[in-house]
């Protein structure tokens, strides 16, 4: 994958120790190229709610959605989501991963840990009153922190030499930096991202005031 737009999606159940009854789920969507990740919480995961959450995330993506890969959960493999991706002027490539092969969706599985479990843990959330609070945290605090200010390294190559495996990584960058550096991203989208970054970067703004 050499450009943003190809997404892996998954859901995380905030069910505690029991899957019975209704509880909150978190949808995670991760861009393979940049690592840009967004989350939304829904009460339960019927198809219409998952499609609605995907739609709200897609509207805020700084790039065009080109492909979507998911596991074999019923929240993804249904007519509603298939129609959502296909019934548009430029259909989104919609694929599923192999059953019981979590490593097929390794990027989003990693983000399920760093973006959901490390934030909300493993407790059971079943009150609808928590939905707006969780989504406020995701949209206005946690996702901006991860997308604009948390760098990561991407694996460039992996070579086995005897019993050892040598890995080579690129320079650490944030998802924001990877998107800004890509030549195919719309300049208007880059300008909007830059304005958001400047608004969020309180440390940079403080240092500017000190220099003045």
C-alpha cells in the first residue's frame, strides 16, 4: 500500500466477562499507509449502527476511502454495508480477511489495543448515557492525540539470517506527518489538517508566544 485510503476495520466489545445482553462496542478504522485511526462507540453492533459509524468517520477522513478490509463478523458481512460501499459513483473495494487469522488484520488489531483497550480497559459498558461521553473522548481528545502527536515506525524490510531476523524501519512519523508528506493528498485537505494541528498544538503555540 503506497497511499492513504485503504482501511482495516474491526469492533471491540465492552462486555466485561459476558457476551449476553446489550453493551457498547467500539468501531476502529485504521489506514494502512499512514496509521491514521478513528474510533466510534455504538450501543450494540447491528448493521445500521455500524454503517452509520463508518459513515461519520469517512466524512472526517483527510483522504478518499479506497478500500475496506474487515473480519467475518456479522456487523460487517451484510447487505447494508455492502450496499454502502458499492452504491456510489466510485465503489470502495470491500474485502474480508480469512476466518481465524487475526494477523490478516494486524494493523487494526494493534490499534484495538492502543486506541481502545489502553483507554477504556476491559470493563462492561452497557449504559446508553456513556455513548456520547466515549465518542467525545474519541473525537476530541484520544484520536487527535494519536493522529497528530504520536509517532510510529513502519517496517520497511525483514530479512532472516540463520536464526535471527533483521528488521529495518523508517523514520518515526505521526499519521498526520505521513499524510502531509504524501504528494497525492488534496492541498485543501492538507490545509485543513494543518489548521487543526496548529489549533491542537498548545506547546508550539506557547513557545511562539514566549519568543514574541
